[in-house]
């Protein structure tokens, strides 16, 4: 078979598609390859910097979230502990009424069923309050502490040291470690020590 374009009697070689593609690929020069490598290395370095920055931001966000979670858990716990403080404050006045009622029971009626029933109710109320973290403040015999006591009466006396609590008019209470009601107290005022 002769080549019709130039009259060459040799058969024309036919190329496969793969060979045509290989021929179409331009082989880059060494300079082009070096430039391409340099460009790729810069892109890789930029990607590494970006990755490090994103990783640092992620670590910071994770730490911020952990701190936020810890804070909200602490706030929720504290709120739960003191959410009932208003109700407990109201119940303390009921407990005071029970104390006054039991103090006024005549000794000959102290063992009557009704008096014992009142004592049981008072003990039950006190137990419920204690289970919620309510504790009474011990005042009598202690030095006056304005953080825990409210002085209602200053009594001149030489029988007690100056500023000692010598009487309690109303018991004070704490809810966990927080003061919910100060003790109303009588405080010794020793004129000899001034």
C-alpha cells in the first residue's frame, strides 16, 4: 500500500490512541520541573502552616469548651444547692415556732401524746432541713462574729468576757457553707476591759 500523500510505497504505521497521547504530552524541561517542584514545596509549606494554625485553633476551642462545660457544671451544682434557699428560709421561721411551742409546754404535760407528737414533727422538720445541708450556727459562748451573728442587745456584765455571745434570741443557720440567716444574739459588754 502506498502513502497517498507523498507516494511512498511503504505502508503507513498506524498509532494507537495511547501512543498518540504519549506523543501529545510535552516533556517538561529540567528548569520547568525545578520550578514546579519549588511551587509545590511552597504550597506544601503553606498547607503545613495552615494545618498547624487550624490544629492550634481546634485545641484552643476544645480547651475553651472544656472550661465552659466545667463552669456550667459548677454553676448548675451551686444553683441546685441554693435553689431552695428561699423555701428553706421560710421553713426556718416554722422551725422557730416549733422551738417556742416546745419551750412553752408545761413540764407536767411534756409526756402527753400531743406534746410528743409536736416534738416528733419538729424533729422530722429539722432532719429534712439537715438532709438539705442546713446546719445551725452555734453562738452562745462564742466570740461575737459579725459574719455569723447580729447583735440585738449589748448587755453590761462582768460575768463574761467582752464581746462574748451570752444569749441567743433567734438561732442562725447555714446552707452548706453559706449563711442563710444570722443568729440574733445578746453580746457581753464588759466595762472593766475597756
